């Protein structure tokens, strides 16, 4: 009987441990409700989700890492900050701000001071994001970084926030292993594949859809006023502005609050539906202008810089496979290049052919937060056969148009990436 009880206890313990192991994985959220910072989409601070991974096939070991990362959390463009603060100050002088409104004003002034008239500057949070990503990369692929010649190449867009992101990332790697042979570079030639943008003509046409969508929604100005003003008429008179004007100014502070490690004081004066509407509008803009949309995907994929980054991944990987001269290639740039590149190579969740009506429901915050990144890990066996696996924001992903993922033969991936086809034919 004791033996039976002991066996049952062991079985129960095993089941409990198994369930506990399963609970260690994070569920991918479906919306912004549990983290309202996400409403800014590409101004959303980086989130790491510990998600399950498919085991590496028997006999294969990682030997090379290829990476592209967006800069971390930054300041925004603050040309309207002073006007908004001036209006709020006038409302305060008129005695028409609520206690909540006074807190919003105080936090907005703090964000303005931290911004310090420096648009697009990496914040301390942005540097921490890259250090954290680099630390996880090193611990996960320690054998790669400790093998061979330990050579790691890092290149960056010459925009300062990207250079500082590169410094934070590589600094963390070196803090883990000072023997890494690190090189850094930036300049005009690297901009050819670290940064590209949508053509002006396409952007103009895309904005027609974006404007049409935005004008089809009426924000909840009454709820905003209830949070902010003791007397709405007095507030509007003092500021010489409408409630909608005030909402447009305040939301700019709300969208960037997370970058400065601020709480949700400003975000909370907007309804969840208003935040979702803002999120959908930004997602629509990003997808139409940078991704594989039905309306503009072919044009965006053909823009200079997109295929150049694909070719850079191929050339450097082939060199690493041939002579093992480098164990990792790190690139630092911008969200628009990350999205266009992932669309071109078929990353699931980004490369689908969505219409403008479908794109408003694309969860852009899940794919293009600050410090968003694409990682490709290369594995080989004793016979020299090479497999690759892809990650978007450190989550295992698959490539559209290629079967049998998430591990793919490098030759198959290279063949698809090298094909000169339109986006419509490709995905």
C-alpha cells in the first residue's frame, strides 16, 4: 500500500511540475486592454513574451545569428507640446482643471522637460530594452558567442537613437563576455539597407485612406471633459480651443508616456474605445505605408533599401557558412525598415496581403514596438547541412510561402528571398 501511495504521489508531483512548466509560458495578448501603453502602436515600449519554441532537430547546433533591430524607446516629435501646455495652463489659471486634470498637466510638463527639445532621442528605457534583448540573446546562444573567433559585427543607421541602441546592445554582450571581438560602424553606405522609406507618391495616396478612416470616428469628448475640466465652457474659453483640440494635444503626451517610464495618468483620461480607435488608425497607417498591403505592397516592396537588406542577410550568412569568420551580424535601424523587410521575406503576422479595411484590425503593437527586432538563427549538423529559424520580437515565427517550418533549409529560404517577384505573387 505504501508503495502504491508513493507512486501516486510521484505521479501527482510530476503532473504538477508539468503544469507549472506550462504556466511559465506567456500567452500572447489579443488586445491593448491589459497594457494601455500599446495604444500608441509604434510608440509602445518593448514587451518580452516568453513563448514556447519548437525543439532543435536532432544533430543540429546553432552557429550563427543574423539580426535587425529597431531603436529602443525614444522621445517623440514635440512641436505641439508648448501650445498644448499653454492651453492647459490657461485653463488652470481659470480654475477649470479637475484634480485629475492638474495631474495630467504636471505629467505633461515632466514629459516636456525630459524631452528637452530633442526630438527622437533614445531614452534610458530605450537603452534598457536593448540591453535586455542582448542579454537574453547571449544566454540563449552562449555557445555561438563563445565559439570560433568570437567575431561580431554591428552596423547602424547614422541616426543617433540607432547608434545609442547599438551601443547599449553590444555593451551588454561585452559585459557578458569581454572576449567577443566586436566591431561597430555607421555611415551613408549602411543607410542603404538599415533605412528605407515609402515613396512620396505612395504616401500621399495612403494618407487619403488614413484621413478618411480618421474622419469616420467621433471621439468621446464629453468623457474626456469630465476627467479634465470642472467647467467645460470656461475651459474652452480660457484656452480658446475646442475639446477635440485639447484631446488631440493631450494624446500626444499619452502616446509617449511609456518611453519616459511614466504611469498611465494621461492615458486614463481617454476611453478604451478612443484608445482603440487611435491604435487602429496608427496600425492602418503603418500597414498601408510599410507592409504588404493589397493597395501599396508591390510599390513598397520595390522601394530602394528593402531588397538591399535581404541581400545583406544572404551575403553575410553565406560568408559565415563558408568560412565561419563571423558568429553574429547585428543591424540597427527603424520600424519602417523592419516592417518592409519582414513583409518582403514573408514573416507571418506582418507579410499577409491585407486590404485597407482589414489592416485596421492588424495588431501593429505586437510587431513594431520600440526595440522591435528580427532574429534568424542558423544551425548545422555534422554533414554541414544548414537550417534556419526566425524570430520576431524574440517569438518563434514561420515564413509564408515556405512549408515545414519553423526550421527551414537555408537554400530554400535563400531561393525564395532572392526571387525577383512582386509582393502579390510572393505571398
